[in-house]
C-alpha cells in the first residue's frame, strides 16, 4: 500500500510498500491490509502503526482526523502528528498534547458559545415581538 499522512500545511510522511496499517477510532483499533475494500474512517487521537520492509514497524502519534483507503492508496489527514520509536513516550504525547485542549482553544470555544447564546436570545426576542 501507499501511505500518505497529511497535516494542515504539509505532508508529514509518504511511504510506499506498506504491508499493514493499524489506526485508532472511537470504537477501537482498525486494521488495514493491502487487499481490504475501500473505506473511510474517522480517527481518534491515538497511535497509528504502519509496517514496511525497509523501516519495520513505525509508530505515529496522531490527533483526530480521517483515513481514506482507495485501492492501494491510504490517505490520512490529521491536525497534528509525531513520529517515534518509543511507544510509551508517544502514548504520553497523545495524552499530553492531543487529548487536552490548550488554554487558547478553550477560551475560543467559550467565546463562541457565548456568541451563539447571544444570537439565539436575540432571534427568540425577534420572534416574540
């Protein structure tokens, strides 16, 4: 298989000759072999594993995203990714960086929620007038 991992502004990895891929979804692990039918899967933050004859087994910590398999091509599009050989360190990176929202993202979500609430109140008052 041909694997391409995309980030919002760059290609993170591009590999050919991939013999297997294992990714994490909200429902659990999801495996791909070369002759599997085409599919689309929503990925959860976790560890994506792929194997090639030249690199062996490679672990990539990925943020949430999507995996698309069409024929021999597998396209993974995620917000953030980190590669590493130590599975334990990558798991810690997922928990530290991908599963916890940073302060900026939390304040932005709070501001958007306030704006949505204000918009709904204004629409409701217009409806009642």
